[in-house]
C-alpha cells in the first residue's frame, strides 16, 4: 500500500472517530458477520413476547454518510434541523446504538468489498472462505442464511431485493432448497426502491417474522455520481432512505399486535465506496455501519 493511501485511510478513520456519532470506534469496529448472530440470538431467546425482526439494508452506504444524519460533539457550529425527528438512524441510535462495522474480511484474510460478498457475510454470519461467496458464486448449500435457519425452525422469512444476481447467482441454490423443502421463506425481486418499499409495507402488515430487504439508492448514486457524504447526490439517496426507513418503523409500531411483539430493527450497509466504485481494501470501501434498536456488545 502506498504512502498516500495510508494517509487517506488514516484521515478517513480519524473523521469517523469524531465524537458522538458512533457508539464504538474504528479500532473496535464490528465485523459485518455479527448481524446474523444478533438476529439468531434474538429469535433463540424470546422474552415472553413474539420475536420479530426488520432488517433494512442500505446498499453502498458509506460509514461517513452517518455524519449527514447525526451531528458530532466535535462540531461547534449551530443551526436548524441538523437532526430530523423523522430519522430512522437517530431513532435507532437513541434506543440501541449506531456502530461502525467493516466489510472486506479480516485484514489477514481480505475479501472483496462488494455487494454479493457483503450481504452473504451479513446473512450467514461467516466470511467468504466459509460461506463460499469469496468470489461471485452461489452460497454453499451447507451454509444457510439466518433467514433459512429461521424458516427451518418454522419462522416466516422474506428476502426482498432488486439486483438480479442475488436471485440468479448468490442465493440461487438456497432459493431452490427453500422451494424443494417448502420452507416459509420467500425470495422476491423488485424493480426499484419504491416497489421494494411497498413490499416491505405489505410484509410489515402481514405475518412475516423476519423481513430483510436491500435498498439500492446509495450504491446506485455512488456509481453514477461518486461515493461520499460530501457529494450531495449521494447524500440525498442516504437521507431519503433514512426517512423511508423511519416510515417503515412507524408501520411496525402501528401493528395491532405490537405490544405482544419484540421487534429487532437493524439498518446495515454492505460496503462503502470511493470515486464511482468499491471492492478494494481502502477504508472508504471497508468501513460500514450498523444502526440497531438494541445495544450491540462486540
Ligand atoms: Zn455497487
């Protein structure tokens, strides 16, 4: 790695460590694989209420995009509406926490900071060497996603996304297995974020126990206009999704059975980005975030 890259990485990490935004630091950032374990634990140890989960994926949302939503304690400036009352991330941060996480494997055994690798690590709880998605190939059939594990235990789960490769490559075998075993696990593809939001609403109003979906605005805007919180087109995508996610959380709270249910709500991102791409081991690409309505112990 060149000296310039080292300096860029260090400066970015320092920016992420500005006080008051994240509830951990870049030094103890959580591996993205922790998410499958959090979901698994949530369903394995019910507290008397019915466990449920809502996972709202922000594809390609960089860690520093959280600075758009949460004002740091290091900023001396004052202004109006720095924090929205209709922000999913701020609501989750107040209830649980907002954490720095990382994609791209452990430094000793790196993997691509890309969509297929990222979501497969998030959903299986293990890195590519173990789940098979170190390259862009189907997930190993003996390495279930947390959605499939839940479905095998009688829970109803949904995987909602837009990118065709999820369905034709990464989860191809798992989709076949779910159909063969008649598991209560559905995989559905949608045309865009609006159609996906509608599908989320339908599952929230229905009886699905674990709803997982991936919104594409940050990744799409990053590839077309550049990744990074300082690009207003990229920023707009992240901020609109934050508001959309808040609306979905309100729909959860409006369920007639809400008081009898224990909802775990998570917003993860799969990778960051730099320029108009991602996939590398640069910190811009590796650093991600997890917002959760329960504190996460690393
Ligand atoms: Zn991408």
